[in-house]
C-alpha cells in the first residue's frame, strides 16, 4: 500500500505580510536632518553618532555573512 504523500511533505510555509516595522526606518528622518545640518554644527556630530549607533547591528549582521570570503570581520565593519 502506498504511503500518503501529505504525511511525507514538508509543511507549507505561510506567507505573512510584513507587519513588523523595519527597525531601520527610524534612520531616514535622522539622515535627512544630518544632510541639512552644517558639518561644523554640534547637532551634525550628535546625529551622525546616533545614526551609527542605530545602524551598527545591521552592519555587524552583514559583516558576519561575509566572514571567510577574503576579508577580516573587523575590516568589514
């Protein structure tokens, strides 16, 4: 007797709409404000530091994906 194919198949992946906010969407207003701030303005420095702080997890994630492809992890950051 043949086994049921539905029992041997992997469960179907559900396609969920992206209901989560992109955690990096908040950088857009900061980048816009940075582009308007004068480079010698203290606000420019603070905005730049905040953007780097918020974007570092993404940069680390991308760097980890490329480790072992000819570049050192620290060089990728």
